[in-house]
C-alpha cells in the first residue's frame, strides 16, 4: 500500500490532518480580516509564542509569501535549497517559553502569567479569538493566554490589546496579609473595590482603600467610574485596605511616634491653575514667580505634588543643588526617565519652564494636547530642579502620557527616541504662539537661488509654527530629488528637530554550526565562522560552505535542534541572523542537490532499556541530534528507508564490536530480520508496547514510523510504498547492543552557536566616528521601491535619487544613532561603538548656508541603552553646566561620573548645545571661556 504522509497519526494509525496547509492559511487569513472589520472593546485576543507561530507560518507558506525578493539571484535561491524544502508541520502550540514558571508565578489556579519584558513580534504574537480556536482545534497545546482589547487615548483614540494587566499588591491592615490583584488599567475604581472586597471578605461600605505607593498614603480611592489608570495606580504598587467599622485600628495611619494621623484626601485642587516656581538652581539664582493662568478657567494640570513624592512649591533646602533628583521606575519606564533627564537638563528649556510661560499655553490648537502636556512637563521639571536629591515618582506625568500618547501606555519597554520625538512635537504644539495657522501653498524652487527659497520656506514654517521648541531645537535641511528618467530636479527646504544617523557597521559575530553528512560520507564536524552580525542566513551559508569545502553539487540545509528534535528549518535566505540566539544549537546537513525536493527522511534517536517489551512504548527517551537525508526514488519503499538509515549511520560504526552477530549485511544495510515483523503488506498500528508479529531480537536496529511530535508509532514493511515529496519520520531505537555497534557520542552534545568565554581572543572591532555616521546620512541614494516620488514632468512615480544637506542648524541639536533595525518579527540592535566628541564638535563644513558663522557644539546629555532587546535598560548622562560636572541618572539613582567615562557603545541619543565663541583647545579648560547660547 501507499502511505500518503507520516506527518501526524492518531493512536489507531489513521491520519487526522484536518486541513491542508493552504486551507489552514486561508481560514486564518479570513478570520483575521473579519476580526479587523469588527474591532471593539472587550474583543478577546490570545498570546502565542512567536517561536511556535513562525513554525506554523513556514508550514502554511505564509512566511515565504511575505519575504519574496524581486531580483534574488539563482545562487541565493538555491544556496540552501529554500525553494525545494518542505516545511514540517509544527507540533502542539507551545507557550512554555513566554510564561512564568510555577515557582515564579504568584497567581492561583489557571491564572498563568506572561514573563515580563516580552516584545510583541519578537517574543509573541497576538491572534483573534477565532484564530486561536482554530489553531487549538488543529494543534492542541497551550496554555491559553487570553487578553482583552481596550480603547486608549483621548484625542487620538486607538485600539490596543492589554497584554500586561495591572498587578497591584493589596495589604490588608487588619492582619497585615498581602494579596495580588490583577485588573485592567481601564477598569473602574468601582470594579477594583468589588475585587478587593470579594477577595478579603469585607463589605464594601466598610472598606477604605488607599493609594499606598512607596508604602505611603497618597490619597483615598473612592468608588467611581474613574479608571485605575486615571487614578495613577502603577504596576506592582501597593494599595492599602482598612476597615472603618471602629473595631479595627491600623498602625498604617500612625506617625513615627505612634500618634494617629489625620487621614484626608490628597486630591489636588481643581481651581484655577497656578504655575509656581522658586527653585534655587546650582548657579544660585532664583527664578521664583507666581502667576495665575487663565483666571477663572477650568484648565488645570491635574497634578498631585505629594503624589510624586515631593511638594514642588517648597524651595530646595539651603545648600542643596537643583537638577540632581532621580526619577523612580514605574515599571519599564526607564526609557521615559532617560529621555526626560536629557530634556530637563537642556539649558534653554530649564530657563524657559522655570519662568512664567503661562501666556504661551495654547489650549485651542487641534494638533496639541490643550496645553496639558506642557503643563505636566513644566510641573515635573520644576520638581526635579527643586527637590535636591529626592527621587520623584512621575506618576502624574505618565498618566498624561498614557492619555495623549497611548502607544506609551502600559508597562512594556519603549524607545527613548520615539518618546523624545513625541515630547518635542507635543510641547511645540502646546506652546505654539500661532493661534490660527494660515494656509500656505507649498511651491517648488523653480530655479530660484537656494538662499531665497530657504528663507521663504522658513518664513512660511514660522508663520504656522512658532514656539520655544522651534526657537531652540529646530533646524532646516535641503532635500534634492532628481528624476532618473527626465532629470527633473526638485529642491525643498524642510525643518527638523533631530537627525537620525545610520551606523555604517562592520561588526561581525562568531557562530558555531555542526555540519552533518546527509549521505553518510563523513562524521559530523563543528565549524566556527565569522559573519556580519546584522547579516542573513544566506551569509551564514556562504561562510559555512567555504569552511566545510562544500562541493558545487551540494547544498546545505540549516536547522535548529531543540530537545532532540528539529525545531525549525532556517530555509529562508533572508532570515536575519539575529533570529538565531547564542544558546541555540544549529546544525547543517550536506545534501546532494539532485536529491533535494524529493522525499525528506528525518531520523530520530530513542534510548531503550534492556527489556524488549519497551521498544514500542512512547515514553522512551529521545537523545542526540536527528539526522536528515533525502530519498531519491520517485516512490520510496520501506526497503529504501532502511538503506538510507544504514547509509547515514555508516560513519558512526565502531572499528570493532562484540555485536557482530547483529550486523545484517556486509555493506552495512540493516538486517533482513525486519521482514519477519510484518505478516502482511498492510501497515499495522502500534499499541503501547505490543505489536503482533514483532521479533525485535532478530534485528540489529528497530525502525518505526512516527509523527512530527514523536508521540505515535507504526510498523512498516520493506514493500510498503510512500508518496514522493512528503516528509517521512522514523524513530531509531538504541539499546546497549546498538551502542556497541555504533558510536552515538557524535550525535550528542553538539556545541551552542556561541558560548560566552569560549573564544580565547576577541577581535576588537574598529570604532566608527560620529562624522562617518553624518556622512552616511548625507550620502546620495535612490529612494526605495515603496517610497517612490511623483515626478511633475513625467507625470509618473519614479525611484528618484535623493540627497540631503544641512542648511541651518539649531541651538540644540540631537543626534539619534540608529541602533535598532526592524524586521517583520525581529528588532535588532547594533552595538557598534561610535566615537563622538564631547567638546569642539565643529559642524561648520556641513552647513551649506554660508552665513559666515561657525557651528561649534558641546555635548551636555546622552541617553544610553544597555543590553539586548526587550530586557535592555535605559540610563542618562547629563552635565550640570554651572558645575561643569557630569552625572549618571539611572532611574532614582544619581551619581557623579568622570567625563572620560561617558563615551560608551550604549550611547543612543546625543544632545549638543551650540557654543558661540572659539572652541576649547584643551578639554579640561573652564567652561566659562565659552558663551553658550
């Protein structure tokens, strides 16, 4: 008989593949599209491990469809046989890599929690409920991780799936017990009361709940429709439960002497806003003032000073310096803290927000946030410059951020540059002096002198945009586009607030891959090759092919081995190498090109105990690395499988063995004893440990058909025929006899991709300079196919040649080093060290507008990103100008740092201020030799 596919089998041997890969793909796409058309709050989505989901996408061909290369060469297409490799059907849904272990999880029963710091795309994907139900019906597995869709934002509403609900620590003052409350940040305080009272067995009218952030009472929570997010409750913070029936007193309401404290609501006043300052800066000058903003209006910052841990209206204690306060981490908010510290140490912004800026608040700008973002930022800046070294918890500011920029809400890690871009733009719109923006039609240069066109463009820009951000942070660049067909030249002058510079990286990565012979021509050997860190699988295959002397008629098939199974095939040439982690085990199989595309044979290894009755049990333990080969026959038989297995095992034969009696033929093929185990041509299902007609003691090796999970087994005969082009999986049972015949040690303990400390000598990579990054940014390049330019002369979209030039530089210039690259699933980080000047950054040669001025800059702040993606950490370096001293801001921890130590490969955002006089000759000279604008 002919077996159609051994991909999956039930216990009775019948196939249970519900759909073809193409049908699965269509069903899932249809369900996804239907879900997109019916977005609403409360819709259920499910979290699935990206690792498993990528395997499924490869299986149904979705990954291949979305990674088509238009002009891909035949060499790269056939380098690893990607066009001919059949992806295996994934096993059960496996979310074990994204959930907390039982010992780490404080939840009960079925409340399985996700690991922290996961990134969507890289670590997990979100699928609608209908998709999950189908995938679970087809594949089983789990665990199920349902999450609800919420609606976020005030002026810019957006749907989002709440992957990480709010986790609150409930302290019951009656017995000082602690419990965990999980609740949506969009849930009302009334729902929080219901959860708390149900959990602690207390009537709602006898319960009093306090915001107990940092173990201090900040304000009493009252039953209302106000959300817990609007109440500024943060991830992992404490809330305090008290009973108010008079029978329970609490030590939580007493001061240090044991006296009871007056418990009052600490909600801020909602009367007319008062902007009050008065901090003493490190230079000793006071900027105190008090003025009412829009008297009688209802506009209010809504900020709670005590909520942030400091009363901003109190002056700093005598002798303490301003600007040295840290910011508490509120749950993955180091990205926000880093960007904020850089901004609040920007001299012109410090001067501006410590003065009365009330007249410039624009509450009517539809592009702004009605002045609330500027008020929140100004309030926070004054606190940081007024609190000495007391760390501030920016809960109120984070609440405003969540309202106006829902992309930064929740407790995932974000990008400090993306936050900086939002803050600069948002502050500009909130402080825009232009109340009614005039309509101005954009014109082309039409051959006019650059000076005239640039001046007109800047006037037009200022007619619509006029704020302290424009005054201080905005420059102008010249953009030139040239049509490749008609040579039409288009010149425009556009404003910028920061420059995103590419990193021309040559950083390499050492990777170890174990190469196996797919036709039994040699033993496996590990090869360490050096590839570009930001390269692709095709680069690894090229390097590996050179290292192992790959022949012209051979291909390499890359695969990841996990738990003694083939976890995935790396069969896409443009698969980024960052998808391969250092602790993974990667193998490559040398395959004859002529054989690829036919029937793939995967051989698993299973260790059996002495008892022959154990041969057929599914509980036996897998070991070693699976072997992969191809069957060249158009309709392979069971005998062909035996021959192929014997051939790939031949290099593992020991030189001499006491098990000679078990060798079937001199050519190394398996014993003919396999014929005796089947009494008919039909395939018989294997039941737990019992198979009729089996005589395993006559065999040197026992082969059984299995499924992709290696859970079910079937016998086969030599004359059993299989369909060509499918994947056949067999399990090879090993006993002590087989150990004597073959050396299985070559199959075990294959090396990791890269073991820390494995290489004795590290190659020091050449550092790149900031100027080389700037040169790369200004380099002429063609537009991408997805970014075509409409040529007004050709009347068609063209792939124009683009050239950027700097025309006018601002007082404050921010360089964004583009360390992160984005793929479909993965976000890669470039750790290249960029050598940037601290003093004497002369940009004059880059400025095309020759107005006779010099453009020399001095560094005053850095936003750093350390570590990898998802689990990385942001800090900041900032210089107190009046002290001429650098400090390290690591969330709430602030410490001095030597200037010589601030240049690291973690630098991500560089903040420079313009110096108006001649630059320093020596770095150690006093800063008063400059006039800083």
